[in-house]
């Protein structure tokens, strides 16, 4: 080797070593707790409160009114924004915040002066309005959620031929992005809408539907209901793997995979993914990747950072990805030497990369 080139390499390596000692050292690698199987505390969280579903009519609902032997009063009606419907001779009738049996009784009373025989009224629900419920607490996107409904109906309002397929508590949580990793789904609170303001409260244990055969009935929602998903107490734990594989979990979480992968950057991966799965979704490692020392970084909500070097040489691991995780796949030492030699051969590249290292 030319002595001049060797001297430059020797001087550059010596300078890098000296300056490397001046750079701030990375914090010691912390052990990230294994997020595998956890034992449920020996507690019972039964579903409490009135779980009976009573559908209240509201603006946007379409109903079919049939008055026996009086077609002039029969027909399809959409409840107006002010909560009323219009009938010939009778005029405006309040329909919102009433059940169908209540509206039937009211119409029979109002029609009685206009019909010789006692009026016989039947009402069926042809189409339900979109429901607006509020979902708060440990969900990915807390706030108001609009949910659609589907209705099957018959000629009369009764349990045999009338079924409302309204949105459910589970459906509302999924629409809000799913639960967070800190959610306590054993004590989900449903506050029912009530036109009188005296809203009944139901506490639901959704964990039973994931962990046992004693699943509670998925409660139907009423327009104006509110759902609150509390956070786990500090001493409580749930099986996160089971939760992230459930329908209550978000469909994806965002992580960053950088370094020697074919498609580095921010990715959306399933919440139950491992580190190796995230690397595979990022296109897999390049031929320069040093999979024996992959750096895994996790930022906690309290601001603390955990780091761990993980061996992914077999592309298998037992870690579980969470929102905001960072995976750094480094280069092998062989390619670091080659790249360094290339930088030395090109002094401008060396200077740029050197100052980039220093500033970082």
C-alpha cells in the first residue's frame, strides 16, 4: 500500500478514536420486560346494571304506520329533525324519544276523535338513523363516533317479527380505533341515553369474552350513549398478547424500522407483530445487515427510554411491537470498514460523514 495513503488512514482512525471518546456515551441497555403470558389477578368483575335494550325513535328514523281500514292515515313517515311526524287532520305528532309501543298508544288516542270505531294502529321500523355515541378513555381515537344501523322488520312491533340490528359496544370501541395497551376492559362503563336525564349506567366485563366461555352479551347501543374504557390500575396486568389478537385491538400500530432494511421508514404493522416480523414487513434485511445486534428502542409514556440489543440472526424473537417502537438494523463490521475506506479515498465524503457523526 502507498505509504501516503496508509498514513492518511492511520491518522483518520486515530482522530476518529480520540473524537469518539469525546462523544457522549449511549445509556446502558435496559432490559425490556417480556410481554408474554401474564396471570390474571383473582378478581371478579361481573357485568352490572340494566342490560335491557329499548329502542327510542329519533330524527331520521323511517317508520311505516298502518291504521286498520283507514288508508288516509297510513303510510311511510320519516321523523323530522324537530322529532315530529305529520298526520292528516291530527297534525304534528311528537315521535322522538318514544318507543314504538308508546307512539302506537299516542296515535290511537289522537285518532280516536276522527274514527268511529276504536283505531287499530300498527307501526314498523323501516330504516334506522345513524347513531352518534361518545367513546372515551383508553381507546386510540376518543371522541364522538357515528355508527350505522340495519333494521329487519315485520308488520307489527313485537319480539317475533321485529329486530333492530343496532351498533354494539364492541363495534363502537373498534370504530374508535380499538383499545390501548393500558385499557382495563373488565370494567367498561356504558352510560345509557335517557330523555329525562336520569341515565342508567351499565358496567361490562369484556375480558370474559376473550378469556372464558362466559362471554357477556354484546350490548346494543342507543343514540346518545356514552362509553368509557378505564385504564388499568398500577398493580393490575392483563394478557397483552391475547388482547392484541382480539377484535378490540387496533388493526395496526406505527413503528419505525431504520438502517439496513430494504424499505426503511415508518411502517404500519399488526399489533401482535414481533421485531422480526416488523423487519420482514420493512422488506427484510439487506446483505449488509448485522442481525446479531439489532437495537430495539421503546419510549414509555413517562418519558423513559428502554433499549436492548436483540439477536435476529434467525429472524425469530419473543418481543411484541408497540406503537412508537424503533428498530435499528446496523451494518456488519466488514461493510463498515469498506465504507470507511471509500470515505478515505474520497476526502470530501469523509469530512461530510465525520461532521455528521459528530453533530449526531
